[in-house]
């Protein structure tokens, strides 16, 4: 896996902005900016690292399986309340 340390560091800063925004409830602007930066950098880094790989899984089946797992977790969480 190729690493771009500068971008990984920016992702860490974005994560910390999000974390402290949740912890202190006063830094909501930083938290929102942190979410945007984190998602953009994560998407770029995933594309950068996995662009050349051959797709071996049917994307539709993969998405359906992930949605089923998420649905089950949500339903289990709601049942335990």
C-alpha cells in the first residue's frame, strides 16, 4: 500500500477536530470542517491505493451484503432498547 504521510497527518488533524467537537460541543464549525476534510482525504487515499487493483467481487452483491449487515445491526440495536 502506498502511503502519503502528509495526507495521513491531515486526516489525523481532521479526526481530532471531529473528536473534540463531539467531546466539547463547542467546536461545531471545526467538527463540520473536519468531517468534510476527513471524507475527501479518505476517498482520495482509497482511490490512490486501490485504483490499479482488479475487481474480483460483483459490486452489486457486495453493496447488498453490506446493506443487509447494516440493517441487521440497526434492527438489533433497536430491539435491545
